[in-house]
C-alpha cells in the first residue's frame, strides 16, 4: 500500500525540527517525492497525489539527485522515466517507507473516513473480473480517500511482490506462499473443467483423448507451468500446448472457433452466459485438485492498519452470502455429471 499521504502527514507534524540533521542527509519528504514521481511519471500528477506543490516536489528531487549523484529521472516521451539507478532504488525505498507506515499504523490503526492511500492489489485478469467491480463499489462507498490500483501478476509473483512492498496484497489461483511473514487466506474454491467447442465430437473424455488433443494455455508474466501441467507430470504425462495467451478473457472465443482444449477453473467459462456459449464442459480425466483462489498478504503483526483493513474488507466481501456475485450454478458436463 503506498502510504505516501499518511507518512506525509507525519513529516509535516515534525516540521518544527526540519533543520535538524538527518542520517545521510535524507528526509522522508525526499523519499515520498521519489515514490510519487516514479509511480505517476509526471511531476504535476505526483504533486497532486501527495498534496504538495510542484516546486516542493522538484526541490526534493533535486536533493535526492545531489545525494545519489544521479539524475534518477529523465524526460523521455513526455514522461519522467527512471534511470537505471532510479529503477534499482524504487523497491528499496518503497519497502522502507512501507515499513515506516506499518510501524505507525500499528499504533493508531486505520481511519477509513479520514486516511488516504493507494491500495495496490495484484491479480490475474480472471480474479480481476471476478472481484474488482464489487471491491471498488465497497471502496467508493466506504473510503473516500482510497485509490484502487490493480496490477496483473501470476501466482508466483504474489509472494515476492507483497514481501517487497510493491503490493499490499495479491489474489491469485493456487498461490505460492512459503515465507513466514506472509499468510494466505483461501477465498474461493473452484473445480477445474476441460472446455472445447461443441463442434468437437467428444462423447466421453478419456485421458488418452485428452493427451491427443492440442491445448490452449494461459501464461501470465513468466509463468511457464501451472497446476494442470504439474498434475500431469505427477502421473508421467504431458499435454501438447499449441496456443498460449496472456489473459483468461480470450479463452472462450478461441475455443469456439477451433479444436483446442482448455483446462481452467469453471468460473472462466461461467462468469456470464456468453462465456460458455458454444462450448462443452467436461470433468478432467485425471486427478486435479480444485483451484484455491487465495489472498496473499503480510501477517497481522507485520501489516499496517490500512493493510489489515483492506484484507478484512476483501474477506468480508467474499464471505457475504451472494454479496459479491460469486455463487454460480454448477454446469453439467457432457456425461451428465456436475463439473
């Protein structure tokens, strides 16, 4: 969670000591200005976000440049683009400022009506379609100072990005979460289905027929092997992936006009009536545990008050009966079984 605003208030409160020496000559205003410019790529926008003047932002950047011996940002294509050093500094500065805010947040908690911050959540496009509309409705209604920023990630990126402070939380399918400072709450569990066009002759789906088919896969970021491939490898098999796309939203259309098979959570095909039109759905012909859509976040003792509030909001939204529009009828497979 970008905690620029709350840290800025703290720095203003201590302005009486503005002339006191700082370690290494760095004041928190410099770090806040750096983060704001890095994320906005524009001095005017950065100044507006953290409620400072453009001249104050420019002054802080000038001080940072002198201290680091580097331009940090250069104007390119009408935007403030970070230099190599600026790019390298960002995760460290973001983590440092996040730590300061989390320490303060543990002391005073989070005031949803008063505090302002950017809530940064990592999701795949499937989780984004599933959750972000309702999440934004809740944020808009309850927290006038919160800005929601959704970033596209894969399940392997959730852990390092939350740990580094680049994200406040991540919501992904089958998340990888091993670090002791993190916790993973399961929000939803969805069974896998195998989908293909209704034009494909498939009275019954056997493992042999599954392995003979050409497959469609979704790869987000650098992810190469997902849960389906891991399950197949466990029984000594591998599917032939002939088509790879970066988003789940493309899958139904590609299947309708091809002989490709796709194996994904049933929600990919049931998010609306149009998503499964012209498709047939089958239960996988091998053991495949349901997709666990989980929320990865810092443990309660490590998180700021705002981060804890955000996690509780997401969990309550999903737990509410029919509240998030997440309850779906189970589709019937071609064999007549529930998928």
